[in-house]
C-alpha cells in the first residue's frame, strides 16, 4: 500500500505534466509521419519513386541521430523547459515550410533539417520524466505520455486525408501543401506555451505543497543513490559507449524502430493497396491499428508496473507483432490483412513503450542523459533504414509482401535481444529488489 503522501504528490505531478506532454508528443509525431499521408498526392506531384519517397521519409532521422546526444547534453545544461521549447519552435517552423518543397532535393534538405531541429526531443522528455516520476510509477507515466503517438495518428489520419481532399487547390495550393501548413503551426504555438507550463525540477514546483516537494525530492534522490551504488550505471559519459547493456538496448531499439517507421510511414499507401478506397477511407482505416495500440499500451504498461516485470512485457508483444506482420504478408484477403496489421501495430507499439523502463532503471545522472540519447540515436537509425528498406523492396518486387515479412523479422529480433539483456538487468526499477529469470520479484 502506497503512503498517502505518495498518492497525493504523484497525482498532482501526473495531472500537471502528463496531459501537456501527451499534447507535445502528439504534435511531434504528427509532424514526423504526416508525410505518409501527404505522399498519397505529393509523390505524383513531385515525381517520387517508392525508393525515393522511402529515402525522403527516412532522411529526417539522419539529422536527428547526428545531433541527438549533443542536444540532450545541452538540455541538461540549459534546462529541459527552455530546450524542449526551442526544439518545438524550430521544428514547427521547418515542418510548415515543407509546404514549399518543389523537387526531390528541396524535400531531402528540409526533411533532414527537421531531424536536426527535433534532435533530443524524445530522450529529453524521458530524462525530464526521470526527475519527476519514481521507478514504480515510470512505466505507467511513459506509456501514458507516449499515447501521444497513436492518438496523433487516430486524429491525424482522418484529419490529414480530409485536408488533402477538401483543401486541394484552395488558394492555389495543393492539399498536401495545406496539410504541412495546418499541422506545422501548432508546434510553434505549443513550444511557446512550454516555456510557461513546464517546471524544471521538483524543487521549483510551487504548485506542490512543501511536504510534497520534500517527499518527491528525497524519493528521486534515494533512487539515484541506489543506482549509483549498484555499479551497473556507467560512471562517466564516455563509458556509455562501451557499456554492454546500453549497446544491447540501442541495437534492440534500432530493430523495433526499423519496423515501426517502416510500417508507419508507409501505412496509408499499404492500406490503399488493399482495395479500392477513397482518400478519406484510407485515413480512417490507417487510424484503426493505433486505436488498439493505445488501449493495449495502457493495460500492459500498468501490468508491468504492478508486477515489476519488464523483459517479457517487452518481448512477448514484439513476438506477437512479428506474427501479425507475417500474416499480413501472406494473406490475399484485405480484411485479414487489415486485422493482422492491427496486431502488428499493437505488439510493436506496446514493446516500444514499455522498453524505456529498462534503460531508465540502469542509468542515472549525466550518464542517463547521454545513455538515453545514445540508445534513442542508434535506435532512430532504424527510422531511416525502415522506410527506405520498405520502399526499396516495394520498388524491386512490386509488392509489399517481402517488406512486411522483413519488418516482422526485425521486430522479433528486438524481442530476442531484450530477453538476453534482461537476464543481466540489475533491478526491476523497485528499490532493493531484482527480478529473477521467471519475472518474480526477490530481495536484492
């Protein structure tokens, strides 16, 4: 039973931070993947082949990865509030300018610059949450704020295709141009609001009572001391790059994000290939897998927190998701294929969200900022590889069959890596306890 001050304090923290972080993440993800919906018309207007579109969709992650670690280290120096606001404002401006690309080179350049501007956003949010949420609350907090991703597609899919359809030729602009303008501007607005809404540290939280602030400060400090005392967290920033579990997490993240962006940035076109659907119908159908993803991530994330078990809550969804990809690649029935894509997206998303509880339980201090950024940076190379691989296979085979099978294979591999590294995991995220090979809690 949690103490009353624990419930009271974390209730206030969650109500203050989580809804706003969901909104931040929703806008971030929408501006990342709305090119997938724009491609329904944009590819024809710009003369893009499948492999060229795949390159354009994925090149964002080249700039993102190159500046990921420096960005997160700057965040720790200048503060999350200011740096996250800067990230949102600059990427929002660039995302809006996507409306004015006129050939493949301008498209490549602007997508890469958006990646540079966005670098550090997600690991910055995770690092920020580590300052506010104790380990036993973290999986629930991360999975809830990451609902911004599926919600962005649930809302953004129908909205994006509606813009494509109804705004076409309005004011002399194509529908896909209006899509980038309408969905880019909110990032700038929310970036400005971030400066006034986020609180840097619990010590600065005037919206908490004095006893609540004191409890939270001590709780987070106690966990930091405990992690530092285990010897499992790297001692210096440079040690992150030779830290075995961190390297394994980075490879697993690469595999899961390869599958994730390989399907997400191509889903509208894959859905269109399943049958004769209008643009509006493609938007609605593309949102469906993310409805299941959102619901499952809440349930499984809470169950992971309740049991303290992490590795199987990450690996099993990955395996089920991989099966969904395989079934979608084998069937010729569009209804079965759509159902299988829902399974694939759900397993993929659940695995991706619970994942962050493992590195968060190992890393602390400056090495947490660098380690999380390193894992996310390497992982996001999969964001480049996945869309390009899907496009190349599609262009080579004139089918999505082998592309879907390949995405499933990488997702399954990510689960295998987690099971291996999870055996050496120092703790479940609960102070003074570890997890045995069966996922049961035991005294450390």
